[in-house]
C-alpha cells in the first residue's frame, strides 16, 4: 500500500510507491496473517513454524542441560557491511547459547516494526535471518510481530530467544576462572563496532571494514571436543568490547587478569578508524569472536582445534588469570609496564547491536 | 542522574529530579551491570538469573513436548487498570505456552528502553513482572537490556519468550477442530481492550473497567486434567479479539463455526464503552480468556472443571464446529438469523498489547 504521508520519520523517504508497513499489519487481523505468511513463513518456513500456532511443540532434547538465552537488537543502521539486523539477531543469540557449550537448536523471533518501514527492507532482513539460521543449523520455530506508530520505534527492532542443549557433563560458567588458567581470544577485535560506525554518515569516513558477525557454534563444538573438561568458560565480547567482558568475568570469578597487549590482534584499518574516533579497540563491540578461559593443560589442544576452524584461525593466548580479590584486569605493555583496563561506565558506541 | 534536557519526549516531564534511563545504561559497561543488578536481579532473582551469565542452564524437563513461544509488548499506556506492561508480558507468554496444554517453566525477558524513561517506572514494571511470574509459577531465567535514544522508542518495549513442557500424549493444535466439536469460551470478552482504551486520555471517558490480564496456566491444567483426550485445541483471543481467533482457527482446521450471540458474555460497562467508540466487543482484545474446542463427549467434564476455577467461572459453550471448507464463522442472532463474523483486515485498537 503506498503511503503519501511520510513525514518526520527516520525511514527512507525516497520512494513513495513502494509497499510499507502500516498499523493494520499489527492489528491481529487478516493483514497481519498475510504479512506473517508472505514475509515470515515464506523465508523461515519449517515444520514447527508451519504449524501456525502461537507456540511451537518441539521434541525434548537429550543432553546435560537445557540452555536458554535472549537478546534484543536495535542496531542502527539496519544494514551494514558484513550483515544486517536479521543475521545479527540470529548470530547474537546462537552465540550466547554456544558460549555455554550448548548446541543451539531453536530460536524465537519477535519483531517490533515502525509504521512506514519499507516491506522490501523487512523482506531482506527476514531472508538474511533465514540464511543465517540455516547456516548455523537452527530453526526459527515461533515468532511475533507488533507495529508501532511512526516515530515510536526506529525501523525495526528484533528480539530473538534461543534454546539449546549442552553435552552431558559439561558446565561452563563465568565464575569458573582460576589463577593459572589461560585466556584465549579467537581473533581480531573491533571489526563489528567500527564497520557499523563507518556506516553512520555523520562520521564522515569510509573504510573497507566488515562486521565479523558470525555464528560461533561450529567453532565452539570443535573447542568442546578438543579441550573438554579443561575448558572453564567462554564469552563473546560484544557490547563494551573485550574490556567489558574481561572485567565482567574477573568480577564474576573473583580473580584478576593479566593481558598481553601485543597478543591482541587488531586489523590495521580498524585501528586507523579507532584512532580517528578516539576509541580504544578493546572497548569496541565484536559479533563473531569469543574469549575462552582454559586450564593450562588444555591450552595446546584448544589452540590447535581453534586454529583449524575458519573462525578461529587467529586464536591465541592473550593472557592469564591471576589471584586478585579486587578483580583487576591489567594490560601488560611491550615496555614492561602495566595499566588498568577500565570497565567503562559510559557510552562509547550507541545502538551497536 | 537528573536530566534537564527532556524535550519532545513521550515520557512524563513532570519531575526533573528523578532518576532516568540514559544511553550509558545500554552500553555494556558498569552502568548497565549496575542497572541489571539493582533493578532486574533485585526483583526477579532466582538461581538461574543469579548465575550472571548471558544464558541460563536449566534442567531438561520431562514430558511429551518442549513448547516454545514469544511475544513482544508495545502497549500504550504502560500502566492501565488491572495491570501494566510488565505483568502483561508475563501473562501473554505464559498463556501462549499454556494454550498448547504445556506447563510453563521458564521465561526470558528482553527490554528496549527509551532514553529518559524514569527509573521508578522501570522498577515498578519489573516488580510487577516478578509478581506475575511468581503467581504463575514460572522463573525469569535470562534477559537483555538495550537503550535507544529519545524519540526512537516509546518508554519501554518488552519481549518475553517462554519454554514449557506438555504432558505425555497430549497434542493440542489449531488444526484439530472437527464438525460437531463444541466451542467453549472461558468468560466475558473485551475487558482488556476497553480498559486500555479508557486510559488513553484523548478518548475522554472514564469507566471502572479493568483489564482481565491473567495467567491461564492454572485453569488450563484443570481443563487438561478433566477433558484430556477430548480437548482438541485452545487459543487465547488477544489482538483482534474473539472474531480474529475464531476465524484463524476455522481457517487452520478447514471448518466452519456457528456461534450463539446470546452465549457470549460482555460486561455492561464494556458494552457501553464499545458503543461510545463504535466497536463490536468481538473484535476487542482479551488477555485472560481462552477458547477451547472440545469433542462433544468432553463438554460436561470440561465445563465443570472450568466453572470450579476462579478464571473459568463464566465458562460456557458459545457455539459448534460445522463442515465448511470456506472456513466461515457465522453469528446466530436471537432472531434466528445469521451474520458472517468478519476477520477485520484493518486496525481497530493500536498498541493494545
């Protein structure tokens, strides 16, 4: 339906003749049912979604624990080099599940649409989501759609929740780091955050940086298989970057961390973009990287398994866990000094995921 | 933190000295961790949430099927007679799970906060959510918080997802209605939608109508226990009201329905408010009612069980399933006539859930 009355919206205003989301799409009537069928089911279809109920009935998985996670996605812009809000919404929740060592199985997807969103954008996002889910081996089994009036959202927000199952006997948790454990990082940092920032027009620079947004469950399966009981915990350094994640883990485990600055890989163009913006890459979000804390005996096997996986090729030990009840994370510089890695209180990169 | 710069926001502007949500609360740093601890964990705390990980590891439930559901909540206003967005977000997903006959077990909760939201409002919402979860016997085991800039959301949006488990051997689904089955409605319709509409100032009327928002899992357990294999399906008539739900079910099962207008209970004040607004209560949302389709032999036991439960006291048979490949839903009037109950294409009541 064309809508000639678009004013004051954050949505693209170029083409008045394309189909857009209207309030009727959220009203519970036939327009909503048609949208769900034509856009969501067409792209995401699977036997559970196709049941057409308000919930999905699934086989009860076999394994150690049922794992559940959720993430909301409000990223701006919706499309960025290396991904979009749809693929990101799959990767984010798949990765949160995988960080527990779980095999991700099922996702739910809830959309909050702003009136006026071009239906072509929504289709592109949902198709991207479907591709990401297929690649990660998970099914989007149930969903929901709401529409809010123009100016009460920003294009589209997506919340995914996920369910997975851990292997019997595996318990990974943020409170399990102990002095002597190795801290492993799977690859370069800052790619996602800087790819998104580069897209925001007002920053006035263009680069070739692409988001690292990716599903880490394949890498995780290889890690669990290789390092098994030596593996203590994994976490993906998303919002707040490596610095926030290390500080969170140090606090949760009641330990300190010593990090070797030279062991942290930052791509040259990411470093350059960070310098322009006055950012330290350790505070910049990643969407396809993980940190693992592993007992010393497990380090060689873990690094070998990670190095053999496309998403872990640059994996390396970046530091070690030390005794420190104050939970300080210290960066050791090449010059033999050390500086505290702060846990930023404030906002560096808004709407990055 | 007080914020003197609130302009053009949909949030209340009365008190400039109260604490409000800022962009730092969504940045992944310490401010966010503090918000999560002080507001979310303080109200919702349970052993799984207290693990402090990005996911919850839960016991694998025993039963027939694992059931998963999600719903986004964008209701305006956030607070209304009989509930608020927090209790509604629990009831909505608990009910979607319960409609499959499942026992709801675990919820996730994802918050999208608008910069400037009073923290007191957020606390009240989260506490209401905690109370609703406690009453329904479910735990909020994991969550997420995002903050968007002022004018890019509307106070707070909440998406919940839930997991439950069905009894072995029970399969309820929207495609199981067959000619001859009875259609049972658990109580009066239109309460939620009219309670919310009455709150929206510009409608200019005040009533004593309260939302029926409630968790239906207790009622459902009694129904499953009483009617067991006779029960074909259940669904809660939320957005789009009774009319949309009956039409959806008729289409899904490939049957027609004949509804007895006189059997549908509408409270006098709801009917009056609907008349003022030119609405038919069959199109108005409910948040604490359900429709069940049941084989004729199961009707007496089902009605007895429902009548004995506080949320099913007014339960009655409102119609029957008939053969009709075109899936028509016909309202039979006291005068012996019949009229098609339309499946509204358009928007009647925006932002009702």
